[in-house]
C-alpha cells in the first residue's frame, strides 16, 4: 500500500545558506536536436554537448552530499553543476556552481567517444530539496531536483528492480514506468545487476536511460554488477556511470582492485543498504567480502538493513547452485538478521526464508503466514525467463513461499518507523506478492500478505542408487583411510597446443573425445554445431561434421565407430564416425530431463550418462535411448565420465569455492552405490577416466596462475596424485580427454573466446600435456598408411552420382528431410545483434529467403540457403527502426517489392536495396500475419481477431473487414496466406483457449467462408500454401520439446498429410514459407532451436 503521505509533497525546509560553490547567473538551456526515426544506433546514441544519462548516486554522507554523473561529447572538457535550494521561481538567483572532479573518456563499439563527468556536491543540509542542472557552463540540461537524506529515521519508499537485460526499452520500460507511477516519490532505486545484455554495447546503455527517462536524475540509484556487466572485465559504462562511496573492503592486491567501486554501503533514513559483488566469488573474493559484510552489519546504527547482490543465496534455477555465496555470506546474513536480501539472475520471481525462522514465533503470530529472520527475494524486469523450482530451497532447509515464472515484476517497499511493507507487482501494476515486517520492543515478525502457495517440487525420475549399498567394501566413503602414497611418479609436461581449430572456423571449443585405436581427437564447437576430427600428431583437421544443434559434450564408442553427442536443447544423438557414413545421425534425438552440461557413454554396459545440474546424472540405455533414472546424490553434477572396465562413474560439481565436495564416484555394477567423494580445487568442471592405468583426470576453469590446468587422481579412491595448476596445462577448460596409451591429456580451452583484461594469452583450442615416463610406448601402425583400408584420409570416393559421364541421374530428394541452416545459429555470435526469426518469404528466381526479425532494430535477413549464408541484412524503414520488431513479410517477385509487417503497420520496401517505396500503412490492431495479392492489389492482415483485414496495397485503405463465422467460438487469427492459383485465403489461429477450428478458408472474390478444419486449441502461429504440391503448411507455436515443428495438410480437403514434430523441424515456429520450384519448405524457429531457420524437403509437385 502507498505511504500515508507523499514524501516530496510535504512542506520542505529551504536551505538558507550553502557554503560551497560560486554564485552564478542562470544559463540558457539548449535542447538536443530531434532524432529522426531512421537514425542508426550510432546516430541515435552519439553524445552531444547537451548532457544526457544523468544519474544520482549517494555521496559518502547522503545527508550533506550528492553525487551527480552525466555524459557529453568530448567537446566538453570541464563539466559543471549549477544548483540551489528548490524555489518556485522560473529564473532563480543564488545559484551555486560546482566543477566535476572526474572526467572519463570512453571509446564505444558504435564508433564514437564520449565523456562521463562526475561531481559531488558537499555542504548540503539534511532533508532539504535542491534543484540542479549539469552542463559545460553554456549548454545545460533541464532543471531537476533531489532531496538529501534526513539525519533521522523518516518515512520513505524505494523501488527494487531485478534483471532488465533483454528488450530493455521495448519491454522493460513499461515496468519501470509503472514502478514510478506507483511510487513517484521514491527516494531510491535498488537494482541488482544485468542492466544490459552486452556489457560494452553502448546502444543498450542508451536504451536503458531511455527506459528510465528522467527518473535516475531525481532518485538515487543503488546498483551492483550482474554477470552481464562483465565482458572479460567490468563494463566501462557501469564503472564510470555509477560512482559510489569509497567505503568497501580495504586492502592491497588484485582482489581489492576487482571489488573496487562495486562493494559499498549507504545509510538512508534508518536503513543501511549494502551492495556485494557476487561475480567475484573465488575463495579470496568470498572471504574478503564476508569479513567486510560482517563488520558493516555489526556497526550498523540503523534499525533496518537491506543487502543486495546479483546471484541469489538460494537459486530458483535448479541447474544453478551458488554454494560459495550460501556458505560464506548466508550465515552472516542470518546472524545479523538482515531484513531483506535482494537478488536476481534466475529470471523468475521467488521469495522465502529459512525454516528455522518459522519456530519460536511471538505470541499470537499465525504460524502459517509468519516467520522471523531475513527474507530472500529474487526478481526480474526483463522478458527473458527461466524455468524454476524449489530444489535448492528444499535441500537447504529453506521455505520457498512464493514462486512465479514467466512474469515481469517490480517491487515497491515502504519504510515507516517500525514497519517495512514489501509488495511485488506485475508489469501492469497488479499485486503479485506482499509481506510486512514489524519491529517492536526488540521483537521482529514477518507476516505474509498473500495466501500460502503450495509449490510443486516436480515429478522425480526413478532413483538409481537409493537402495542401501549392498557391499560397501573398503571404498565406503565413510572410511577416511586412503591407501599409502603411490610409488609411481606423476609428472606431466606441456607438449603442444593444437591450433588447426581456431577463431576462423569455430566459436567455442568444448566437449572433446579421443579415439584410442585410430589416434584421433574429436572436438565439439559448442556455439557452432561443428565437430572436428583432428590428427593430434600433425594438428590437421581431417574432416568435420555439422549437427542440428550446439554441442555440449562427446563420448566415443570405438568398436562401433560412433560418437554420442549431448546437444544443447536437452537431447542427445548418436552420430557415425565411420568412413562410409561419417557425420550421419544414426539414432536420436533422445530427450533429456533438464538442461544438460556433459555426456559420456559406457558401450560395454550399454549406458549413456548425462550430467544435468538441476537433477543429477540421468542414465539411459545406450542402444535404445530409454531413460532409466537419475543417480541418487548427483544433483549439481556438471560433468560425468564412465569407466567401462570397472563400471565406475565419476561426477564433478563445478563449485567456485574451495573445500566443497566436488568429486563423487559411483559403481554402476552395485546399483549405482556411491563409493567415494572428495573435496576439489575451486572450478573443478571436466572429468575423464584412464581405464588402462586406473587414473581419473579433473579439468578446471580459469585463466589465472592459480586456476585452470588439471589434477590426477586414483580412480578407486579419489586420492589426488598430482595437481598441474595453471594455464600452461589448460586455460579455462571446457573439455578433457586422455590418450591412455601415451598418457597424453587434451584440454579444450574456453579462453579461445575471451580472456579478462590482464589475462590475455595466445588462444589455443586444445592444450596437450604428456606424462613423463621412463620409456615411451611403441607407436601403433600408422593409420594413414595407404595400404590400410580403414584410412580415414583415403582419397578414393564412391562413384559420384552427379558425374556428367554417369548416365544415371540422382534420385529425387527424400521428402521431409530437415536441414538446420547455420545462417541463423542457436547462439548469438559474440558482438552480433540477437536474431529471432519470424515470418519469411522466398524469392522464386534466386531461391533466397527473406526472414523478418522480431528483435530490434528493425531488420530483414536475406539468406542464400544453397550456400547457407547471410547475403545481406536490410534495415526496415519502419516508423522507428530502432524500436520496431518485425512480424511477417511478403514479396512481389516481379516488381522486386517487399511488404513487411510490424506493430500494427506494414511498409513497402525495395527487395534489393531496402529503400522505402511506400507507407507505413496502418492495420486496425497489432499484426501477426500478412500476405499480399499482387495482381489484385490487396494486402491481407491477421490482427488476432476472429477474421482478417483486406486493405488496398497502394493507399492502405480498408477494403473489407472479414469476420469469422457466428458459430466460430474462440479464435485469434495469427497466420494468413493467399493462394493466387485458387484465389483463396487461408487463415490459422493460435493463443485462443477453447478454439475448435484450426484453419479456415475464404473465397478471394467475396470473402465467404468455404472451408473449416476442426482442431481443438490450435497453436497454428503461421501458415503457407504450396500450390504446385497441393499442400497447406502450418507452423506450430508451442515450445514444448518435440511438439512444435509443422503440420502439413492437403489443400483440397485439409486432411493431414504428415505431422513433423521432432525437434529437428523447429521449435516454437513463428514463420513458414515455400520454395515451390525447388520443393523446399522453410521454417522460422523463433527461439533458434535447433537453429533460427530450418529447410525441409518437400515431395515432388503433383
């Protein structure tokens, strides 16, 4: 509920004197030139002399100081602030001037250099309102105002915002606006990081300030960096735009440099706000911040405390476990009874507490609604959402009281004396959650303001290893006795780097597997869908294959010449590495219970093991793909390795804190009983087993001298034999495999993509280390011997069916074969703008596909599917190209005209140059689908009503509003397609709960309904007609695994021809188009699974 009186509306003290500054006359305020809607990001966000991005942050003493930061062009060499106590006079006298003490120049990725100025006003009076403007002494911003903190506890409000990150201006701004609509007089904004998606992208920082409008210049901003404020190092925009009091941890060394400016506290009218940096959570980072936090809370003179940081103590994303934060900071937060612990990162809303704080409640408290102790909250502003659940809460004796996914929220908190009222609200202002904290006579009570929520923990998979260990034996993990020190020497030397896979042909080396018999290395590119076959002796790429999805990890079955591949979108496949069908997917995809990180295969015992952090190690039957269950006690497992000789499997848990149990071993031959567990160095991630020598290899992330590399352990006991620390032995490894004969260790390096500043080094896809032995093993027969019929490099090809001397023509393509086009990959390449493919259309002359992009700025991607490449990207001349996202697209191939739908409009543009030819023209509502009748001069628009609109192509005037049938029931038109051959209009529905029709067909002459296809609750987002083939295709909108794709029907009677629901046919399909001449269907998978654009072969035309 709102406070009983508006803070800034009350009568305020007017300062009678200000001791700092120089009296100055009022200046002229110059307004910036209006920006044309067609400006590029570089033009729109380029700095001017006119100040912008004005931000308030608290001074060291918020009662008497105020820090103001702003941006300008580099023409401004000295920034100034003019200020005085608030007055109603339009041209006030008594103005004081302060000079900016800090000026930082930044060169941005958009090509311009900007200057950021900061000034701290001192000598102000507590609880007084001041007006101010910033500039260079001639050119100023508008006048704004702020109010210093009162010297005593007072009634005030603040706003708490989660991750913004995606759709900053288009989606996040309404949340911010509603927050300040609810609390226009809020004193502070607490934001927990991930303000932007790309740390150094200045257009995203520009969008952020557009979304906040003037509010950051009137309310103090308290923020902390999220992981997306880091790109190697901390964002230059973040560190310059948000200067805070220098009261964080004091000391010398790298860790203090990393924390500088991001760990701080400020006191405001009875509340101590404390910011921590949860990105710096190696052992030293956690310890330094923990000691400082304990001191700051011990010395807190205020009745209230709020601590905020990005990564939550209790994750809502069940695949994430912030163990170090929970172990290091959790006890301090509880000991000091912090009132609110605010975080984000998990892109969901959740709120709860420790169950220990639900006992010994004050007399009369409602046990179901009440607690004491800290309240932990996570929230999200943006439209990027994750699945969430209570696992980490339940496993740590915490009570997740409220969990909501898929919603944007803001939070408003009102503080008044001994009461703190918290409300979470959805983007439209509706109350989602609330509670009240009261403090009286030394007692504290937290009472829910909403009904209790029962949160479903989910249906667990069958538990493997839940039965008691039938034969613990000498390796029982409760037995602390290890065998004696090994007599053998374990010394390794770095021998080479493999460089044949590099930035020119790969994005992110990850999973790796070694083929012992053939002495070949298989390396997966996680962000490029490619697997490389490498000769480690010559460092040559022999062959490569491209799979439907990005690659997590690899396992090899040497006897059957198979690779088992874990793919990014929760599935695994089996691929041939035999010469005759290299790269062919032979089995799968098989669904995985949750998001996976690694995979290994035990071909002897017919098991596939997949590490699923949210659940544990899922076990499959290798030959059939049947899921057998999850190994008990393996939740948080990131990597898994299997030993076919002994049946032992080993997992790593990838904790960032030293001393945690990070390695576990289980015996598949004894019901998956756990046989040992060990602590691990921080960052233990990859794992592989040397069956021949009974050794276990653990790879580590990190590029510093004390991180990365690998350690070697006894497989039977887990005892560490040697730890090869440092980047010489593997740099931020994402994969590890072992040559058991030569005892070579191959580490796939993630540093290939990015190193933090100061840790740059020559990129290498794979680092090779070799154990120093007394005698080297004899090399096997050279696999490249030309007399060897299994030589993978044998140049002899089978008869080429396309050889012109061969009279036999190749057979027609098999219908319904899907190909994932790499032109729009699953993962956005570093530095590139995100793409979400929606409507598409094919140019019959060239075969090029024009793909509309839902993401901003307004773009159309022209793709050559034959070469799988982007030919060009055109900016759409929409109303606001920076903000408009596209919906659908149509083509006049003879006239070279594109018709592009966006918002509630369409525009006509040149298909070759992107130049605007006509429009924009308006539809009556938000558009989803569009098609054109070129000969008839008509545009058809699907605006989510019960019918569709027909408009004049030249003038945009409405020709007819076509309504659905009176007995049509629920219906929301999303797709529309015009078939010129039959002069019929096909429309489809989606998002209409209770709908009973899926497709309706109208006559093109008088728009009468001529055909209906019954279908309950259709999710037919898009529709296309294949006239020569006599087919109608609909794209299915759901994002449920293997339930999306497309459905194909006969045009004459709408009977189903084929349902293509497998993942390879596209997930969450927002666009379909047909190349009738080349017999190809193109599918736009909006969320880019398996990729953004999929081609599917069509049967021969009738």
